[in-house]
């Protein structure tokens, strides 16, 4: 491997130097030609010289573009070479994983569950076989006796699809987790909805819940096919006529919207009566589209690490720590499909067929582009029953000089319209001297304010993308007191070291991992759903 990587790096360096030489030659030729052109304006042959000058300009542009690409690829290879070594869970994955081709006309949710059982059997074989000698230490989801073992840390292995049927259901809810995530992230929300009388399915989306190598070898078509299977399975488990609700977190939110848009055009797909989104991945950094070049980079450099943007220790039982480039590529594919279908529905004048949407979103989010949630989705909605619920930053005076507040114009300027077709709710500080929270709600031009019993915890300045669906009492991502029972303090991890010396992301030390206002949010979601599907 080392020899192949070195050979690939040499080829890139050679190509880079050749391009630099060609670009320099083209630039010199352009300058010389321009000089000759200015000296020969009266000459009858100036038409030829103009054409030649234009050609040289184009040639310079081409060489400049190629040079930029080669530089990016060279940096990509260099950064990949600095990543830690790949382990078995990066290079292998269960062979029985679901793919879109499996879902023929007779494929059911029970078939999916049976296939998933085989997947986890193969994962166990990898854990006890080729991966057994690669894991050391107290923290690893792939060590059976580790505190990070997903099978034993809580009541069940929440990496797997789970179904909770209500005895006398009032409706059905399908919950879709986020990218690199698992059903665990919506565990609390689903349990509350089940207690309210709903039958609930937490779907494990293909490529998730097993090992990062599975996420490196899945595609968005597999995700979408699994959602269709699960939604049909939910409908078949309920008495005829009961309403369906679709809930999604992050990438699961984008899949929820994409599925609903498809169901509008496809009568064979069960249509949800309401959609609930938690930090939905409607818009992401356009740089994600460039990551699709990873195959070429890995091929040229002969380095498999070029297919990864991060390789970290897998200490989280229900979320991958390593990040394959393929995850970003597939997420970009989903967001683009959502935008295309929303635009198509709007141009056809059919947005009124979109069911009401509730989105719960922090105003600051380093994973997604929050303004895109407004411009791509909410600005197009026509149902007055839809609602955008924002968690503001902690605006106590002592924090204000610590924030980059450039996000304010990008978000709040888009919400100043008085003709917004949706309700806007903002949970914010009651005043700049208080941590207590005030809920402001606007319907049309009318604002109402409600003081809450909730306050910002000491030292917390904002929520994060990871925090929105997680309660503070969560056993893994919650407060120190809550996590004492599990022994895995991912919500309050504290360690002093140079970041470059650790195989865990430094974001674990400063990003908020739970939502101190979760139960306010949960009550709001339950009330909102009830008001939409039974109205």
C-alpha cells in the first residue's frame, strides 16, 4: 500500500508540474500576442490576431482551471495521507445490507426486518472474527465488553429498526434518523408519541447502525426505497383510514420531504397527513458536490483513505464517528432532489397538496444551511397550518461579544414579511439579563408572547445540530447526572490534550449534545400533530 500511495503521489506531482509549465507557456504567449496585437492595429491581418488573442485567453482559462483542479486533488491526497489508518470497520461491511433492487413488488417491511437480522448476524461475525484483534481500550462500539457496546448500554440495540404498536392506535408515525446516525436519536420522541396512542416505527436506514464501511457503500436510492417499504408497512399495520405522520431528523428530514413529494404524484404510496422535521438537511454546503470526485482521487493516488474526510475512534454506540466522502455525496443528491421536486410542484401550482409541516431548528447550525430551510421549503408552503420553530442563541449580554452574528441577517431578514403563509415561533431569552426563556409566536402580523419555565443551563450559548432531538436526561448525550447510569459521558466529555493527538473530534468537547428545552419541544410537537391530523 505504501508503495502504491507514493507512486500515486508522484504522478499527481508530475502532472502538477507539467500543468504549471503549460500554464506559464500559455501566459507568456498571451502577453506576447497582446503586445504584437497592439503594435499592428492598422495591419489588415488584425482579424486573425484578434482570433488568436481570444484563443490564447481561452487556453489560459483552461490551463488555470486544470491547475486549480490539480492543486485541489494534490491537497486532497496530502490530507488523506495524514488520516489515521483504516480499520476493518472502514473497509468491510455486512454483505446482506438492503439495496433498492431488493424492493420488488412483493417486498414487505417483514422482509426488511428479516434481511436486517441477517445484516446484524454478519456484523457479529465480523466483530468476533477479523475485527477482534483491531480493537483495544475501554471505548469502542465493536468491543463486546466495552461501555460503548450498543447491545448492552441501554434497554435494546437502538441501531436496529424498531416497531411499537399501540393497542388502540389513533394513527401511525414513521421516524427517520439522520446521516451516520441511528433510530436512537428519535428514541425519546417516538416513545412519547407511542404513549399518546400512535403506533410508531423507527426505521434503520440502509448503511447505518452497523459500521462506517456500510455508509461508504450505500446510495440515496437505497435510502428512499427503504422509506417507501417502511411507510407501506406502517399503513398495513393500522386500521383503514387512520392518519399517518412522517417525522425526520437531519437527513431523515430531507428524506421525509422527498417521500411526501413523491407520494403526491404516486397514488400507490401512502401519503402522510403531517410532517415533523428536526434540524432537517434541506440545504448543505455546495462543496459536498465536489466530494463525488473521491473515486478518481483514490484511484489516482492508490490510497483508500482518500475516500474518507474523517477517520475517528468509534466510541459512539449509535452514531458513526468516521465520515466517508460517500455520505456527503448521497446527502447532496437528496437535497438536490428535494429542491427540484419542490420547484416542480410550485411551478405546477400544486403546493396546496403539500401537507402541513412543522420544523424545529436552531438558528445556528454548522451542519446545514438554515436559510435554505426557509427559502427552499417554507417560502413555498401555502398551508397556514405549517410552522417554523426556531431556537435562538443565548442572548445574555456576557455572551454577545463571543458570537459571530452574521447568521442573523441571513435568517431573520427572511422572516420579516408580514404575509408569511406559516406560523413562526422563536424561543429566546426573556431579556438580555436573564437566562429564562420566552416563546414568541407570530401568525400573520400578530405576535403573542408566553413566558416559559425553561432557562439556558449555565455555560450553554446555543443548541447544535446534534442537540435538537435529544433530551437532557438522555443516558448517553445528556447531563452528567443522567449519564452516570451508562458510564459513557458523550454529552459532557472533558479531556485536555492537543487536538491532533486524539482520534476523536474536538467538536465532542464544545458542541451541545442535548436540548435543555426538549420537553417544551416535545409537548409542542404532540399538540401540533394532534391539531393537524384530527382537525
